[in-house]
């Protein structure tokens, strides 16, 4: 009987530890759509560092998971393009941050729709998908940014599929 109770105790402790790790440190996330192709493909699974921004702020280029600005019950994954204090504009598919054209080697297909010049307020982020024509992102939201407080964490490692394992830097 003692062995059974020890086994149950070990299983419960492992379950509690797994819950705490996922709730506070690292969250697994499955890519739901093609909006981040080719960087992330539908069905890829990544690990998200929940502590990445506790002592720092998001940076341009970070791939983040966040609550949808239109439906807090849905999580999105996109790339940070501009942060608080930046100006952002898109002309004929070229992203301009603070007036400077950006080199975006990770973009699959350019979307030629323009986005008028905007100043991103302090504490906010502006995000886009890497597959611009197939991404519901900041270009379609009112306002076109959201608070850093809505960020769940920074995606840092792809663990599935095995053929694509690796960091996301």
C-alpha cells in the first residue's frame, strides 16, 4: 500500500510541477495558421518564454505570443515590427520604421497595401505576420497596436517537427 501512495504522490508532484512550469515559465504553443510562413509553418510547435519581458521590453524582430486585441480568448503569434516611440509606415510593401526602410529577409510574400504613417504610443507594440498577404495583424486592428501587458511571452525554440528543431533567433 505504501508503494502505491508513493507512486500517486510522485505523479501528483510531477503534474503540479508541469502546471507551474507552463503557467509561469515556459508555455508550449502550436502554430495555428500560415501567417508566419516560412519562419513558422502550420502545426509547428514552439516554446514561449513567459519571463522574457518581466525585466525587459520587446524588441523589433522578436516573435511573440499575445492575446488577440479583438478576442482575448485567442492567442496569436506575430513578429514585433515597431515598439513604443517608433513611427511605422508601409509604402508599396516596404516597411519604414522611423523613416528607415527595413530589410526583412523573413518575409515570404510582400503585401503591396499601404499603411499610413503612425506613431506607436509608449508601452505598445505593432506586429505583423511574416506571410503578409495571409496575416490578420496590426494593419487591420483599431488601434493598430496593443499593450505590452497583453504579451504572453517570446517564442524562442521550435521543438516540432523534429526536422525543423531549433532556435528562432
